[in-house]
């Protein structure tokens, strides 16, 4: 398999390499690309050192089977179509193509069938969306979802190395902020992305639009509030759902337990315990009635919410192509 | 006016003293009580030093006009009725009496009329509840509230000095925790209080029961998730509401603006900016339709959520008694 990773030195890019190793993906060729600032440095993969190359149009046309992109929306917009033109399947972690009707937005456990006989760009969803739909997809299929109210507690690593460094610097006394719109140390910041005219943020609208697209149901009414918290790794979500059909809490429990790569626990579980895992952890399932329930939902945002899902897309596509 | 403060050395107790000063409350007598561990120390009030006394049954029967209690539910249960028996009006910050039908649970801006000609114990509500009902009471009166889904981001000072110290110690490398059920530094903990049989926590059920009691409406369906975050001062809340009657967003805006001690802002506002204020700050008001909206609601939990409300009760009661 001939592979490229674009944005290889970033938080998600490096985790993609680690996931490719963990999954023992057999790469005959593995080319790593980054901005000219990071080009020339070396990253380890399966015991050997690989030099990071400068991304340019000639390089990305080298005819890879798969290119994993995680270098921001503008890089994806420019280079992903070029890669596709040389026959490469692009798995894009940015938001550049997610809303395009003809582009599959894939969480393999839910809608992996979209990858069958597909070639082109595959969009990797937003981190907060992936972990939420993984916990809800079986409930959606069985009972229908009418309304979702979700409030997030998002780790600084969601903003990459820069986010981690900004929190660390502030812990050591820095008062500067530029990655987040306010100080994040000893604080919570209820704005991620830009605020749109109707008052919702771009991050919130990703959760609205991507959840509907992945679950293939535009009738779900989704009310997100996306919030940054001073946590390094692990996004948490307080998720309230109203279903179309009535349920017993035991039925909801069974659907969550049966969901792929989701673990329902009675434990007091927090982001610190979840960091480093490829599983979504659901706790605090509870309800006052037969058509509404609420859960606490945590996953490692860099893994489940980005790199792991991208590599799962790759493996599912590669498996389906066999 | 003859005053006593029980639990004077705690986080809320000390803020009660500061609020009594700020409001220029004229105390002929001000006795401060604490556990024997803190008795003997001195606290400043209006320029003089006051020695903290050991609380006992004889002391609390000295015939105060008002006693402000903030020393935990078990102290209140024992000593508040004794104080009342000697003619004192007790303003109790603990949860000991809040659910008793005959005990008024008061946020003066909302149901201060309950204080007229009342003598006995007045309960000061839970911190998260006070700031939420202050932002919603006018909306409730005009449009009715059918459902509230609230997720909190609660500061460590809500657990008093001990909570502040535990976060500070962990920031300096301690791995121990006993105030919170998990590490709070670089983490969020979705359990406050005890988990009850139905899966809701005691803190969450306070929000359910106290909101209904203060707004005098048991028909409101309330779904809280209460979460501790590594913030020193300032509770934040992501609040979603469904109303009985339809509204325009401009009407909701006007009701919030008209609410006493509530400030609606377009600014990007976070707990750090709100700490030290007696105002509730509402931002991010938004909606997709005509019967549901969502807001971000912040207040200083030690002030608005405890000491300020207690002193407002005192002033309102004292004013009404004139």
C-alpha cells in the first residue's frame, strides 16, 4: 500500500502514524508531508525514521493509494482534489468537504457502507460529532431521535499543538491568549470557532449538520453548546435526547452496550482515564420518563475524534476493495 | 441590628462579612462563630477585628435579629431551630431545610414577598439554582417553562476552601483527591454530591426541586447534569429551555434585560471576568425556532450563588419588617 500523510507533524498527524503502526498497516511507501516550517524533521514509523517533506503539487500526485489529510481546510481544498486526480483516495480530517452532498462523511461503524466502490475524497467528521453519534446510532435506529441537546467540555488538544502549548504557558504564568478567545487556564470558554449571524458557532453547526448527515436524518433537532475547558486530552459531552418512540431505560442500556467501540460503565469516569483509548465511554445514563434520557459521553478527541476514525476509514475502504 | 454569622471562616462565611460591609449593614452586635478548630482567630469587619467564637447552644441563644448560617447541613439542623427559639431569623445557606414545605426558599428578586411577616428559618438556595432562576424567572412568568436542560461548569470554590486548596495542590503536582471524586486539575468531573438510585446526583436533584419551588411551578421538567471544572470562582451553565407559549428571540432578550441583577451581553464572557461581581451574566442567546432557546449563564458562585443572596434576603426581610 502506498500512503501519504499530509500534516504529519501536527497532533492528529502524529497520532495517525501511531494508529497506522498499531493497526499494523502494511505500507510499501509512506510519505510524510508538512509545511515548509516542519519539512526536514524526521518522524519514526515501524522502527525507521522518515524525513518529512515539503508539500507541493508534484509530490501529492505521486499516485498514492491513500492520503490522510490533517493540515487544515485550506490545504485540503487545494491539494485533496489534486491527489484524487492521480487516483488517490483522500481521507480528509478537515471541514473543507464535509458538507458537500457527494462527499461521504463516514464513521465506519455507522455508515461504512458508503465506502464500497467509492473513490475520491472521504470526509472525517468533527471530533465532538464522531463520539456522540457512536453512542447514539443504535438508539437512533431503534427509537428514532427527535431532539438532541448537547453541551461539550472540549480539550485544548482539539486545537492541536498550539492549544496544548497555550494552556501549558498559561499554567506557567503567561497571560497571553491567541488560540482561544479568552484565557483557558482556570477558565472555561463557551466559544469555539466563529459566531454566526443567528448566534450559533461554526463548531456548533458542525455538530448539527454532521450528525444529521451521518445518521442520514434531517429531522433531528440538535441544540449544541460547544465549550473549551482546561483539559489536555478527552472531550466530554453532556447529551440529552428525546426519542420518537418510547423506551425503557434497560432498552437504551442494551443499545449502548451493543454499539461498536462504545463502553457503558457505572464507574465515575473522567477525561484523564479515557485519554489514550480508542473507545467511547458512556456513563451516568438516567431518565425521568419513557421518551427522554441523558448520558455523559467521553472519548479521546485526537484518537476516536480524529486519527482512529481516519485509519478505520482507510482499513474499511481497503478491506472493501479487496 | 444584632447579627451572628455561623461558619464565618469558610469561603461563603467570609464573603457574607464582605457583603454586609459592602451593603453598609449597621450591626450593633456581630458575633462570628466557627468550629473549635477556627475559633480564636480574628476576622475584620468595618475596620475592627472580631474574634471568632466557638459555636454552642448557649451562644446561639443570645437573641440575635438575624443569624446567617453557612457551616454545613448538620450544623444547621442542630443549631438553626435553637436560634429560632430565641427569636432569631435564620438565613441558612445549607440544604438542610430547603425542601421543607413550610420553609421559604428565597431569591428576593423572584419570591421576596414570602419574607413579609415571616419569622423562622429562611433557606438560601443552591448556588447553581440561584443564578439559573434569576435569568429565567421573567421568561417563566411570561411564556411558561415546559422543559429546562442544564449542564453546569462549576468552580471548585463551590466546595469551599477545601476545593480551592485541592485544585491548587494538584496544580503543584499532588495526585491526591478527597474533596472531588477524581483529580480536578486538567480534568472535568461529572459527579457532584452522591449518585441516587435513579442515576441523578443529589446536586442535580437540588436544581430540579429548588427551581420548581422558587418558581412555584411543579410542572417544569428539569434535566440537569452538574459537573465540576478546574475554575476557581464562577459557575457557568449551558441552559436550554422549551417554553409553553411561543416567543420571538427579541421578546426573550427583553425579558432577560428586564430581570433584576442580570446582565445580557454580546461579549465573549467567561468565569474569570465574572468573578467578584454580584450580577448574573447571560450571553449566547440563540434559537432555531419559536418555543426553544439556549443561553450561557455565568455568576460568581460564592457571591450571587451564596453570600450575596443571603444578605439580600436579610436586607429584604429587615426592610419589610420596618
